[in-house]
């Protein structure tokens, strides 16, 4: 039985990790940390966990928690993760980090979008944790950088087109919408109920969202040439879910039946990517609470553009579910363990 710890268990990602791991047959959750709730039962912070998880939150003091688990999820803010992860690795632990601290390969790019990096040497060791692209590498690493939620939806939605050079990457426009849980659990006026309900707005417009370099890094790798995207995120008045709509000009006259077939073949053996039948489009309510990514395709005959649409649950496939998927790979468990539950509906 693998002993697992969650550093930063009191956020939405932390409680989702706890929920999934509480039903994992190969794991025992042995330690959870929270500065804010140290000394309190996690089930008192999240009543949904009553009679499922009886752990008491501990302060994130590494010397006190290091020996209590063999595998750690670091569900902490950027900058905090880079202060924790090196010590965990030095102690022989395996780690899935859910911050952005190890997603970017280039320290200069990271520092341009975030802050100074205190352990840039680990950027080359960390594996970008999108199993559909890097399954073999994830299985061999001690440090997986769990992808961001927007990038997960976008990269999976575009990978076949870019790999086969079927679109002009210079024409990529990406429009994404996320539920409010993507902003985290800390109180903020912008995500209060009265500020969000009955409304819909864009934010970080004009190429300023921090997920952009992560997307461009992976899309460039897929394309084989530098990719610069126009990306605009929006805030939906729902709790969880991401819908990403991606537009690009086809590089040649492509038959949509062939493109549909390409997607179906690419993801045929992927347990969590569901390519929808031609003419069917994804919706967030059909992936809610699951580790699924639904993808649908449509062509705009007038403009010659293809439109790829993907839907994920930002807390599951966009965060905790994918993190457990990576943990399974890193420890030789069946990849789908504890993750095959059907989406919540309604």
C-alpha cells in the first residue's frame, strides 16, 4: 500500500484529491497539511468527507511530515512549491506538483511570467504530466509537473491537427471559459456569488494569462515550429468545468471525415479522451466530476477554418484527477485506478 500525502489539502484541488484517493485501492492517505486549518479534522473543513477521511490537518513542516508518506502531491501556490519539492526529492520521495513551478522548461520564460526560480535545475528533470503525450516519461520520473487546466483542454483539443500539420499555427485563436473554482477557494470579490451569478465576462485579455507560455511550449513541440497563440479566458457562472473553442485555418483542403477519423484513431486507446461523433459538440455538464476530456470538431466552410471544441472538469482532468492519473503511472498502478467513475449528472 502506497502511503500518500497532500501538502495543501484545504483548497478545491486538495479536497478533490482527497475524495479520489479515499477510494483508491492501492493507496493510503496518511498525511494532509494546511496552515490555516492545522489541528482541525479535514472533514470539519469539508463536511463532504465525513466518515470517509478522518485525518487531522497538520502544519506543512517538512521535518514533521516527511516520514509519514512515500508519495506527495504539492497542491500549493506558485513559488511555494519550489521551496518544498527539492527537499522531498532529496529524501527519495516521488512528487506530483500541481503549481506552475515546474511546467516550463526554460527558467527565463518562467521568470518572465511568474517570479525568480530558486531551483531551475529541476526544470529539465520534471516531466510535463499530460499522459496522453508523455505517458512513458511520466512512468519513469520522480517529479511530474501537473498541467494547468486551460492547457489540458487546449493541448488535447489541438494535438492531432498540429502533429499532422493540418492547420496553420499562426492562425490559432483560442477562446476558453472556466467555472469559478478555477480561481481557488480564497475569498475574492471577483468570484463572490453576486459578482458572478447572471453574468459572463472575459479576463486577462490581450495575451496576459499565465497559462499562455505553457500552451505555447507544448503546442510548439507538437507543431515542430514556433507557435504563438491568441488566448482569451472567460469566467462562467458555474462552479466547475472548462469549455475551450479553438479556431485555425486549415493548411490545405482537408476532408472532415478524414480529420474525424484522425482524432478517433489518435485517441482510440486513451481511457479519458472521448472523441464525440461527427456533428456532436461537447458540453461541461457531461464531464462534470470526471477525468474525461470530450472533443468535438466542426468546419466553417465559408472561412476555411476548423473549429475544435473540448470540455473538461477543471478540478478533475484539469487538476486532481490528472494528478492521480500521473501518480498511477509513476507507481506502476493501472492508469485508470480510482478514476473511471462516470461524470456527475445533472
